[in-house]
């Protein structure tokens, strides 16, 4: 099947909209600034501890 990725998410309202609409993944400054490969593991652990489910950051 097809998957949808939202790009440029900059507000909570945008994140909520795409999550409600069934978007599979998203990225943008609201979710995180650009991270190095060394920082992504810590970011993912923190995001999981906050319960971020459904719309996955890419």
C-alpha cells in the first residue's frame, strides 16, 4: 500500500491535523530540529517516553 509523509510540520495544530487524517509519518521543526546521527537515539527514547505514537517522526 501507499504511505503518506507530512513535511514541514511547524505547529501542534498541523501535527494534530495530519495525525487525525491518518498520515503515517512526519517531519518538521515542531517535532525536532535537525539532529546528528549520534543524537537521534536519545531523541527517539525521549519521544517514546512522551507517548508519541501514531505519527512517527522521520
